[in-house]
C-alpha cells in the first residue's frame, strides 16, 4: 500500500513536470521582447526580434529574412525551461534563452550558442574584437586615437602650401568615431611616427562655407574628400600650385596598422 502511494506521488510529480515542459503559454520576458538584437553573421549585420509576439530574423541591409527562419513569424514561450518555440516546421524551431542583460542576449539554436547585442555598434565592435583577436583594452586604445597627436593645420595654411615651391603632404581627416576611421587614423599616426616625411593634418569636420570656397579656388574637391571620410583618409601631395592624391588610407584589419607604409611618398615630395 505504501509503495502504491509513493508510486502515485511520483506519477503526479512527473505529470506536473510534463505540463510545465509542454506548456508554451507564458509571456516572453520584456528584457528580451522590448528590444531588437543584433549580430554579425557571414560579414553581414542581422537583427532578431520578438516584439508584440511577432518573430523576425533578417539581414539589416537587404531586409531579407535569414533563410532558415524565413517561414517563422510567430512563437510561444515556456518560462520554466526558457525555451522559445517558433511556429514553423523546422528542426531549429526551439530557441533556448541562455542569458540576457542590458547589452547582450545569448540564445542557443540547435545546440550552438549565438550572442546578439543591444545595438548595431555593439555587434560590430564584438565582431571586430573577435576577428582581430583583441581584448577590451586594445580596442579602447585604438578608439582613443586623437587629432592632438598630429601636426594639425588650417585651410589658410593649406592654401599657402599650394602656392609654395616645396611640396608637402596633407591628410584630410574626420574625428568621426567609427572603427574604420580609428584604424585609418592609427595607421596614419604610426606611419608619421616611423618616417622623416612631414605630414600636415586638416580636420574637415569644422570647415565653414568660406573655407570650402577657398579649396574650390585651388581646385581641391573638398566635397568629395568629405564624402570619402570616414571610410578613407585622403592624403594629398600639395605644392608648386599643384596637388595630387597620393593615396586613400583605408586599413582593413588591426594587424595592418603597425606596418602601414606609403611607398609613393618619398619620390613625390623630394
């Protein structure tokens, strides 16, 4: 009799546990559903969302859904096991919410842990750190490159260099805080530090209309230079009433920064 009672209790517990496992009627935590979450996948920015009981997972640039989940548009949630069950007939339709905080969401999909971030910049930063094998301190040092480290110049000085007999190098830079611009600035700084060639640096962010007009008078297309930044730093050879674009500094990876060279500089400035 006692054994029967114990068995009944065990069965009841298993039954209740089964109900918990298969009950997908809970509301997804707002810490997850109130935000869009971003991640770089195959060099493309994606975004996943669970807002208003609607599931979406797509590429930011093209707005096309991530192919595996293109037929998944709704979901249900079980809070006790932290599983989101997508309403679509695919093997990967159960997403396990491993953790969430104010900066990132970690979801396990088909046994693989995927980390999404609270905004685009955090996702891009995380992808850059991973690909370049950096730590937070190294990344911070890269992003802290300041124009105060350069020999800065003014529009009037550039005009004077244009009319002078000796050629000089002038780099047109922006202070815009992007990873690409930080890489370019660091490469320029390291090049200047390891060469005897003088390079003057002009901040294009603060140019006024009257200064832009002065550039048109010496036929430097400053509007195109501004358009190229911050993806590329335009480096010009200026003097003898001439100017020539030496290169567009556009560094692709952190390991290219220290050894960056501009081979054409020496013959063009002597």
